[in-house]
C-alpha cells in the first residue's frame, strides 16, 4: 500500500471517528454522569470528559486539516481545484469551535462559578454548548463528505 493510499484512508476514517467521539461525549457520557451521580460530582466528571474531548479534538482536527491539505494540493496539482478546500475549511471551523468553546469559554465559566465576570454560568454554558453543537455539525459534514464514494479504480491495480 502506497503512502498516498494510507493518507486517503486516514482522511476518510478520522472524521467519522471524531464525529462518533463527539456524539458519544454529548449524547451518552455527559447525560449518563448527571443521571447517576450527585450534581457536583457529575459536573466534575463532565468537565474531565470535556477536557479530554477538547484535547482530542485539537489533535484530530490538526491531523484532519493536514490530510485535507495534502488532498487539496494533490488535486490542485492535477488541475482539479484550488489548494484550499471545503474539507480544510470544515476542519479549521471545528478547531476554532474547540478553541473558543473550551479554551476561551471554560476559564470564564470557572470565573462565573466564583461569582466573577459579566456573564452568568448559565449564559456561558449555553455559549459553550453552542460552540460544541456547531463543531459537531462541522465534523459530521466533514465525515459525510469524506465517506462519499469515489470513481472506481481502473487499470492493473483494480
């Protein structure tokens, strides 16, 4: 298997795994913690899961961005598009949502819990959830596009 084949397989696989991870955290893990644990303990568990999710999203987002960039360059060299692709824009958008939703809003949430800052915990939580939802949508679109069928190979390798 050639390097280009491996990068293309990874480009198709990683967005789906990333989307599954986001859905698992949002739809299964976090609600389950609040269903079975005391509210303050569930909040700690959810905060830990979201910290892990944010770190994972930064890594996956960076890898997917590089893979999308390689694909865009390869297609541009063949005269089939520009060196900036929709896949790159989707990955960049998801990365921006991770940075804004977790690395910017989360410290503000901690200040709100301590009674500081202009916005309440509920307002900041809603903003954070909004960024997470947009990120999930961007990654789902990225996964959907990556899973699209391609032309059947022809020639001796088919």
